[in-house]
C-alpha cells in the first residue's frame, strides 16, 4: 500500500493521469440518468419512443469503460500543454522568449489552447463510447453490448473501414462542440481559481472551491453550446451518415430553431452538477497526490 509520502511525491503527469481518471468515472456514473434523459429529449424519435423514464441506466457499460481513459487523456494533455505554454510565456527577457510583462499571450489563451487540445485527445476514446452509449440510451438497442455487436456485424457489408467510420460517427461535430465548450469553461474555471488564490494567499484552492467554480463555468458553457450538442446527438443516432450541414438544414426545416435548444435544461443541470463533481474530484485527488493541503 502506498504511503502518504509516496503519494505526495507523485509527478504532475501521474497526478493528472490518476486524478483525471477518478474524476471522469465519478461524474459519469453519478449523473448518468440525467445524461440519458437529455439524449432522449434530443432524439428525433421523441422522448417517450426513445424510452422515456424507463431504463435510465441503459448503455452505462460503455460509460464505465470509456470514462477513466478519456478523462485521463484530457487532463494529461491539458496540464502538460498548459505547463509548456506557461514556461514559454514566462521566459526571461533577453533569451528570445516573451516575458511576463512583455509581449506574448495571457493565461486565458493558454487555458483555451490546452483545453482544446485535451478535448481532441480525449475524443479518441470518448466518441466510440458515446456512439455505443447513446444508441442504447435511445432504446435503439437493449444494451451497450448489443449496440456494439450491431455495429461490428456490419463488417460484412461495409468492411473494416466502414465499421471504423461508424464507431467514430460524429467525430467532427463532437470536436466542434467540445472545443468551444472547453474554451469557455476552463478559462472561467482557472480564472475563478486564480482570483480565489489571490484573495486567500494560498497556493491552491480546495476541492469544494474548485467544484463550485467548475459548476458555474460548466453551466455557462453548457447553455451556450446546446445547439452543437443537439446536432451531435442527432448525427450519432441517425440510421445513415449525413453531413453536419445537411442535418442542420433538415432539423431547422422540420422542427424550427427551437429544436436546437432541446434538452437545454437537463444539459445545463447535468453539466453544472457534473462540473462540481468532475473538477471538485479532480482538485481533491490532484491536491492529495501533490501534497497540497
């Protein structure tokens, strides 16, 4: 069993890896029912035909498998790139690098770039698990395993490449949704943490404080990116692949602009609560592993 000293001496990479994996699993499992309801509200089949309030843990298996590696990939990329960008920005004057008070970029830009890169990395795991999970959530299949088997069974007709593309259906629109989301959420979260550290004189915020700021930042970002989330969900649930622009026009013509706000209530509630759990858990584990009290 690891001693407190060995935990506190963990490297930033290890801390981000373990804390991210723990945070991802905790938030996805605790808020899974709300995610299911949001998916069914956004389904083109309608809420009740997609399952209504029944079987709200349908597809949870894929979430269990994908949560830890996806979140770990995100935070390892985020913390690593953020650290590198900060080192470049704070380079001493005269060594060819920008200084803190000289030319260069600001901290929020670092957070936006690092978070965006983290999301792209995480989507390598997140998109396939999301495709399988949402098809089970929308009652297209009785379970995650059944949804996965259905996709794999198409190999004889569409080939291995076709199966690969099916597993990554919605990759582009997911990236388009997640990058603006994180570009909003993480600078807000980091900014509020920096403000709190300045107010208290502490080197790091507590898990509770991080969770509160994560909740607020997540709610703002979730509301503003709901139209992209609707488009992503419809694309993943569609029986046939469609370009995002074509699907956007179809939704607009058939259901009107209000359709792009479908599920905004559960989405904001889910991500607000999720931001508190996700970033609060991450901060708790990160502080523990780096010896911050």
